[in-house]
C-alpha cells in the first residue's frame, strides 16, 4: 500500500532556514550572539510563523519562545535555539527549530493525526550569558539571582540590561507544566564526521555527554627574567606546561573509549616577556557520558596536583567550576527515529552518543527526550563554514516529522 502519512515540505524547510540565515549573515554563516539585534529578529520571525502551525506564543521573560496548541490529544515538545556562537554556522540551532516548526505545520493541521507538536526556541544554548539558561529556566533550574549576576562573556554586558533592551523586563518566564508533554524531541547537525564518513543520513542519539570544567591554578614566584638563575626559579607557567603534558600522558590509561579532554585557555600572570610568571591558570574540560569515568579522571587530576605540590617548586590547586550531568535518551524515541529512518531514509541511520551538549539534556531531567542528527559536511561546526547538503537537510526533515507522528500515535 502507498504511504499516505503526512510529509515534510522540503522546499519550505530550506526557505525557512535561509530566511534565518539572512539575519545576522556573516560570510557563509551567521554572527547572532544571544540578545543581539539579529537574534531578536530571529525570535520575532518565529513568533510570526507560529500561527501557520496553529500555535500561539511570545518571547518570555528570559528570551524563550514556547508555541502552544489547543488541539486535543497528546502533545510533543520539539525545538532547539536560534542564537549562534560568534561568527559561526547557520544550522547549529535553527535546524532544530525549523524542523520542529515544520512538524507542527504538518501534523497539527492534519485532522487524521491525534495530538500536536509544540515548538520551543530556547535562549542562550550557546552560553553567551550562562549555561543552557533557556532550557534550564523552563525546567525550573534558573533563579532570579543567577540572572542578576549573569554577564555576556564577550563584552561583560549585564543580562538584566540585555533583557531590558529586548523589552522583556518584568515579563514572566514560562516553565514546564507537569504532564503536558509526552516528551521532547530535538534535531541538530552532528558537529562531527561520523555520519558523513559512513555515508549515513540520520544519527539516532543514545546519550548526551556530561561536561565537567575545572580551573587549575599554579603559584610560583614572580621575578626578573634576566637576573634570576634557572636553578632557583619558581616558574608557574612552566609548571602549568608540564602539567598539561602529564595529563596527555596519564589520562589515556584511565579514560573511557569516548572520553575527550581540552585545555581551553591558559593565562599567565603578569604575562610580560621580561617577568617570570608568578601565577598561571588553565581552564580544563572533560566530556564523557559515564559519570564513573569522570569521577576517576577527576581523582587522577587531583592526585597529579598533589604530586606536583610534593615535588615543587610551584603549587597547584584544582577547582571544579562546572558540572553538566550526562543524559540518556529515551529508548522509545530512539525506536521512533529508527523506524522513520527505515521508512524515509533507507535505514541509513546509526545509534550514537552526542559529544556536544544540547538543550535536550536539560529537558531529559523532567520528561522523556530524544535527538536526531543529520550529517555535517567535513564535521565542521562552530565556524562560519559549517554546512549540510540540502538533500540531507530535507531527508532529516522528513524523518523528523515522521518520528514526531510515531511518538504521538497511540
């Protein structure tokens, strides 16, 4: 029998994505930081689009949009984010919002479909002012005090000032209504090359990594670079460099098969060419979807600091500054994506973990959640050359809409 189920409109999906790409365009990508003018224009664009899917919604007091439906039956929440990293890609975030909008347009307006898709755009997934502020606000994890102290990491602008400039001061924040949704589904570009290299169309996400971040400080003795003998120096910068090398030598024996670690920033104090640094700081990050692995590596990190302190001549301290728990994706949602892939993408799918953080891990704390990946050309993301082939975008939209239909089906 022919497949008569409602389908995504690929041309409409591409047109929407390109309309959002034109807002804050930068080379072949976008520059659309949180609460910038292009970000505000993108949010306004989505609000105008919601009625096409029989949804109503507005920007709430933190910058989220949640379009709601009055259609009877089960409700599935879907979405992503509309801001970007600085001078970055055009699909990271908007792809998930447009897929959700398309699913709502197709399914909400079809009387043969029981239930509806509600569309969300979560603010600041990219972390300009904080960590997953929008989705965390929705699940009740953001306090007013956190908003009070939040600052733009690029220019130090207060979040309260940014919200005021957006016209959102005093507007209430929308939070989850217990029991309203059967779950949350999000689509995203892979941000890696697994799908492309395997000639696959769909990634069925099994888990989202946790992200642990540390500040590691080294204290030595500031002194003159020309008159202080090498044998008596207490060079904090050199101690930091040796510590970095030691991490790469010792972590492989203690890590898991998919663990990654990164030293993202190094700062020397005072940072002058003629002064031996008396202080040095590194920001260090570990990602894995197994908390036991993270605990083992953190213990190793602290042991290495103790060893460095015993050896001297500098001292080291390890401070954990961020914990992002991993999230397991719902197996029923995974099965729905797999079934949709078999029907519409020739079964060219792979179950895989996500090495990047996503809003779905916040939603997973209060409801079943799932994620779908589409290929990234060259595995590039967080850069303006980020891209996905139009055919892969359309295939992903078809699978996403069908997966939503299957999740809503009784």
